C-alpha cells in the first residue's frame, strides 16, 4: 500500500495577482490624494475613498500613512530611476554617457509626479523628517551611488580623475537642476523649452568634463 504524504497548499497565483492589483490600486489613489492635499492633509479615509477600497482593506496593506507614503516613494523611484540611469551601463565615451544621463535626469525631475513629490517633501520635511529620509534613501542616494560607481570605473580606465567620486556625482546632478528644474518647482515655467533644456544638459556635461576629464 502506497504511503500518502501531506503537502502544504501552493499559493494561489490568481490570488497573489489580485493582491498586487489591489495594492497598486491603493498606491494610485494615494498618489492623487497626496498631490492634492500634501502629506499632512491626506487622510487614510480620503485615500481609501479615492482608491475605492474599504479602510479595512487599506490597513491590510499598509499599517499607517507613513508606510503608505514610503511605499509610494519607493515605487516612484523604482520605476523611474533605473531608466534615467541606464546609460551608465553602455560602453560609450564618458561625454556621450553623461549627456544621456543629464537629458534623462532633467526630464525625470521635471515630470509632474516628480515635481509633486519634491514639493511634498520640502513642505513637510520640517514636521515629518522621516519623509525626507525615505525620499533620500530611495531617490537621490541611489542615483548618486550609481553615478559614483560609474565614475570610479572611468577613473580606472583613465578617462576621469576626481578626489571624491561621490562628491563629483553630487555636483553633476546639481548641474542638471540648473534653471529649468528650479523654475518648474516654483511653477514659474510650466513647460520645458527644448532650447533651454539642451543648454542645461550640454553645460552640465561641459563643466563636469572640464573639471574631471583627462582627455
């Protein structure tokens, strides 16, 4: 007689898919509420209504508003940063790679979602410093570390020379925020101008290469 063995039930793939869909539904609703009311003004009840879920369902996914906002920030960064930083994986001359990164970053930081997130962080950070920490860890810190690693590779190849790759990466991203980003953040220039965008991008690369390029 063959012996029988008990096995644990395998996870329901359709249930897992529904769970992820519901989580995304909540994050989409949260994005709209945060955009309209900021962090402090957003309530879990308003987010539940916007997401068309019950408060019980909302709390099944996120213990509190801070957790929900952190997940929202993480998702924004996870979706957008890898695309903007993809050029550093290419085997091209440093000037070409930096130009591609600068163009991607200028466009990323001036997108409506990015502007909304930046404004929330700046306005709420004095009262909720953890918001700034969440944003920094998932956004700027990742971007800086990625570019700094690329700079180290270029130093090994002899195409760049810096005293501090992390500081050099910070400088480059600051150059990318000149004029256009500042004006957009204050809603003083509602649309990107192609000519101005090109000026910022090429100037950022030129200044960086003048400071750190070896060729």
